[in-house]
C-alpha cells in the first residue's frame, strides 16, 4: 500500500497572526492502516536520512506519525490525530525537531478543541523556554495533515486554503495556499505513470507579506506529488521542514535485501 499522509512542518517560519475562518476539506477517501518507508535527500540528491510513516484508525480517530532520522543524529517527528466524519478535523498534533540539522530545537503540541498550544524551545543562549498560549483555532486546521488532504482535494479546484499553527517560536496562525501545478510522468519498473504536482505557498498576508520577498523572508514553496488514479497516494515532497531550513526531498523507499537472501 502506498502511504498517503506525510506530516509536513509548513509555516514554522512566519511572523504574522490573524483570525481565520474556513471550511475543512471534505472526506472522499477514508484513511486507514498504513506502514511506509521513506528516504530523505538534500538538493544534491544525497541521502541524508531515512524515515517511517505509521498510521492506524480506531473508530473515527486516525493517528499518523512521521519520523525522520538524519545521519547527523537529528530527529524530526510529527504525530497528528484527526477525525474523518464527512470532513477532516484535526484533534491534536505534536511535532518535535532536534539536532544539528535544525537551527532551533523545538517541541510544539496543540489541542484543536481547547485551542491550547505549548511550545518548548532552546534559545540562542542555550536556555530552555516554554510558551503556553491559547488561540482561536479554525475548523480547517491542517497541522500534520497537508498531504492527507491532497488525496481528497479535487484537482480541478484552482486553489484551496487551509490554516496551520506555526511556532516562531511564539505560536502563530497562518494560511497555506494549495494549487495544482500539473501532471508529471514517472515510471514503475519501466511502466509509465502520471502524478499530479501541487504547490503549497505560505501566505504571510498584510504589509509584512508584501515586503517579505524583498527582505528574503518569504519561505520557498513546498511541492508534493500525488498519484490520483485509481486510488490517490503520496509519492514525494520537496520543501523545508523548519524555519530557514534547507529544501529537502522526502520520497518512498523500497526494502533492500542482503545478497543471497531468498
């Protein structure tokens, strides 16, 4: 089974906050059990880490966990819990990033029902800090669910907007604008297939959004490729995982067996 959702840490580099009201994405395909293996590469195509995707459903609650282990000892892990009754609703999310690959070690947890958000981070002086806040969270909150939603968004829709809580390290509510770019070809064992490419843009908004590209603060778009027929599924993503971080590629991996094994 091809794993679909990947928890993406989008918007962790934004410096603006506003209240959003938007409709959550409708469920077209119910999520269930998934076990997938991943490869993490840099922009020079070097393998810099490996990962796992685990997902299971109990009743109407689905838990999905993305774990990435980098060769330098860094760790990225995101666990999202959501419901899928007619629409996708995020319930909780917990993301942690630590190690030399990340400019700032950070741990953020949120509860969508209560609006509570807790961010634990280490500042520039090596001191541990904690920020506890309460936000008015919209129903289209998508922390840890972006690629899951791509499997259910109608590719004919020109643009879909969702909300994300970002830690900068102060928690902020920001927008992601998701747009289909077009179809790209790939192959499986030499057989050609087609994938839909999506671009995800962080919308800073307001005056700060207008000047962000001029001062180098506008983060690069993230791109995700999804196979759509007959069943949608994640193929790969390219984008940063943290504030000011490099563009990394996450893609599916196949097991490699020792020589001589049956």
